[in-house]
């Protein structure tokens, strides 16, 4: 009887403490939200996603660290806490407010440490999937508007091996018959620390990158019915600019995304042809401008 009791107790403890296997692998990137030529300010998004469908994970604490050229930009500030924060617009009380504690500013190189802190109980952590999620928007003052170089803001990630490292923890749930408990383990990088290459502020604001073909034109609709007319969503007069296109349905779900759009979208998602109706797009140009509007697909 005593042995049976010990066995049942061990079985109960094992059931309570058995956790899901660690699987989180992540990628991080920068993207431009806006460049203001009048006030000489730039806002950069810090984005994160899981590396693949089988490496999605629940976000715990995280430190996103990167360098910038302090001869060109200065005064990093959090201007918008988009996810993994209790501050609006994220407004997620499972996480604490974000901060830049540990950031430094040297004469030539500054380092930003963007910190997010998980404060919930394990089953409330936010899942990181394979779509890019904006963690935060970081604003800088531009102090050298004339510099010309390929990466004019000098934004470079600290990787998992560059001290101080960029590191993310994943929440690993432990099943229980009554509740959820969790461990927190380091998520692994999936090889993606995407730096940002952007033209110089002087070129952007002087119009040096403007197209010679006329004003930028983004259609409000198209008819991908195979008749050879207006079958693709065509952004006209891009010139040498690069366009990042994201299309959403009425529920806010992403149905199409291409970070280097080539005017070749014919109204298909990964599930096939989209039905006729109203959708919404966001076009982000390499000169920092962003356009959002509705569009209509006609069949």
C-alpha cells in the first residue's frame, strides 16, 4: 500500500512539472516608420517574429540591443510601445512598461538597449508567430543631415554573441490538472538579425530620390480576372524606390506581404484567389514614407 501511494505521488508530481519542449527560434529586424524632413527626426520600428511555423513561442523577457552612429543621430526615445507592454497602444497588462535602461551614447557609437519585461502568469504570455510583430518604435533626432553613406544611421544589431547581446526568453508552460505553471528559457536566434540600409537624409529630403516619371500613384482597386487589363496591383512611378507592401482583409489579417514588391500581386493569398471585396494596404517606401488606404478587388 505504501509503495502504491509513493507511486501515485510521483505520478502526480511528474504530471504537474512536465513542461513543453523548448522550441523558440526568433528573427529581429529594423524598419522605417517615418522620416520628418521639417523636424529632422526619424522613427525606427523594432520587429520580431518566429523563424518558422514549428518554432513559434510565448514571449518572456527580452533585450533588443543595437548600435547607432551618434555622429548622425542622437537621443533615442521610445515613442510608441506597440507590443509586449502595458502602455498603449499595446495595453497588455501581462507585460511591464518597456524601457531603455542600459543604453549608452559614446562620441561615435551609441548603443540602445530596448527592454521588455514579462510579468504575467505563464498561460497569459503572448505568442510570437511567423508574421513580423512590432515591439516598439524608437525615435531619434538627426544631427547630421548631409552625411552620405549606404547605411546613413549606422544601425547594427548586437547578436547573441555580441556583448551586450540581444536575447529573448520564451515561456515554457508546465501542464497541471489545476493550473498552469511555467519555466523561462532563452529562445534561440534563427539567423535573422536584419540591419537597415537607408539612403541619406540629405538625399531623401532634397528630392534626390524622387522619380522622374511623375507623382507616385497607388491604385484604389484592380480587377485580376485574366483579361490582360488591370490584372495586377501596380504602384506607378516608384523609380529606384523600394516598396514594402502588406495587404489586410477586413478582419485585420494579413493576406499578402512582400518586402520588395515588384508590381506582381494578382489578388492571391497563400490559400488561393481572394474573393472580390474591400481590403486595406500599407505601402512603406525606402525613403521613409508610408501610405495606408483601402482597395477594391473586382472579379
